[in-house]
C-alpha cells in the first residue's frame, strides 16, 4: 500500500471480520462468535448499534402489519429484545402509520446490551476505527485497511461481512452499486427526544389532530418541511421520541452534502420542538433531551448482487428457494416531498429475502448485509427495517462460519444446510 504516508501494521486475522456495528453487523458478529468462529468487529463510533443506538429507538420488521401481528424475525435478535425487556427498557407499540407492531426501547440501554452480548460471545471489538480500503487477492476480498488514532492497520479474515450501511467495503472492492447518481434516494432525518412531557395529554393527540396542527403552524411561519411525522412514547417516564424532520436530495456518501444535512437536520429538530411546545397539548413544559448522534441515512449505496430484490417481489409476497429471512413491512418511501408514500403487501403476507441479495456479483469472500443489500429503490424501502437487517446479519454470519469450516467461499455455501442451521438457532424462514 505505497500510497499511504505511514506504515500499515498487521493487527489480526479472524475467521469472520465484520465491518460496521449497526443492527446488521452487531447481530452478525454475535451470531458468528456464538457459532464458534473467531470474530472481529470494526466500528467507527465508540459504541455498537448504528442507527439503533444513534438515531432510532424502535425495532420494526419483527412483526407483520395488519389485523394479526405475526412474528417473522427470531433467533439471536430475540436475545437483544429479551435483554431489553428484562431491564424494563422496552415496550411493544403499534406504528403510527400501520407498519406493524414495533419494539420501542431505550437506546442508551441498548448500547450496553449489544456490547455485553458481543463480549460474552467472544467478539473482538475495535471501536474508533474507520475502514478506508480493502485488500484483494485474485478478485477475492481478504482484508481491509483501517485507520484510528494509532495509524493504519490491516485486518484479514477468511470471510468479510460488509455491514457498513453504505457498502463501503464493497465499493472499495469495485462492486457495482446503485446510489444517488442513479435515481432518487430516501430523505434523511434527525430524530430527537423531549423530556418533561405530560405523556397522558400528549398521547391523547391523535395523528390527524397532530398533522392539522402542523398545517396551522406552517401557516403561522414555522419551518416544517415534513407535514406529518410521528411522536411516540418511550420506556422512560415523561419522555417522548420523534421522527419528524426531513432533509431531502442528499447523497449520504458525500461528506460535504452530509455536513449540510447535519446542520439542517439539527435546525429542523429545534423548529419541530418549538412547534410541539407552542401548539400541542402536553408539551408546554417540554425541552429537547437529546438529538440523534448523527442524521439518520435511510438509503445510499445498494449493491448489485447475484439477485436484485424488486418492488414486484415485495408486493407479490414472492418466495425463494434460497430464503434466509422474511419481511412483511410495507414499502415506506420517505421521498423529498412533504409526505411519505406507503404501499402494503396483501393482508398477513410476507416475502422472502434471498441469500443471493447478500452476494456481490463480481467479488468473492464478501457478504453484504443491512440497508446496502441488492434491492431496487422500492424494495429497499421495505426491506431496510432493522428487524430484517438483524435477520440478514444472522444469516450472513452462519453462512460465513459454514464457508470457513468447509474452506469455501460464501457463494459456494450449501443453501439447505444454511437454512437448517438458521432454523435450529431460532430464525424464522
């Protein structure tokens, strides 16, 4: 690596190397370690969880929407939910727009749970470290170059799982992808929590009334780009959480655009908080408790994989022979306008997520999980729910371990054996 100004130090080799500690990567690392593999996880922040602990406080995708909430995610993700419930830091809550039952939790508690499960399983955690390049041999990714306070390091592995959210490893390896240059991507959101809320009075304000008050506020001069959004209960007394702001037409892989989005998102958060305090019953004495650690990016790069999940697959509730997870979430498109587009599957139905969506077309030794999987824009707007990201991470981990044990690439994994093992550990296929 001659173009680095300082030497690259070899740090460690693992059976499985996971890049990104969000809901997909955290689940992947924990699962692989519980399966007996040596596992390292590289995370650029000082804690695990990604969007689940930086931006959001609700797991969606565990249950289908509709008349009956059917559970469609299980296995290692259940360990996370069970630990939250045991601490009385999670509750079940219906989605404001009918997207199914969500599991709302305290993000600070979840940080501890993620890393406790990881350390107990034997995962080697490497925080405050950012991946900047890959090491390839004959079209196979065998490692990454990362940088932290101590300089550049090289980490290698038998199999690498890209759970970066932005497909950073895949892109650096030359994997083809779709992104902001190829069409619209979903808007970004800065979330915030409010304390000192009269929760009973606040809960009495329904969605229709809240949105009507937003319209009145806009007429009075409040800057509210999104004329809808939600505010919901949390496990903490007197605390409500929001999903309201909207920053559109941003390429989430462009630092300059992201900088502007962060600044705009925070400004919007304070304006939406001002609206709630001024005009909505129950919020008269409220104040912002915290903003999301970073602005929430819903969509950036989507790899082109061995199979590309489509809008038709989602709405037709399509099933696949190489299914590794299920999803019943609607297409939820946070476009750049003032509303959100929703399209639902038939009542009670789910579609399968194919294993092939995790396999890049051109590169070996790599699995891609989470919101950067292979899917078109509309399918992505359904499959990106955190429940499905966790299920993908679990499946990729089992596949990576099986590949290492049999000295195969992820593309050569025996699908029936993978599915059998997933069922054995509690996955729902």
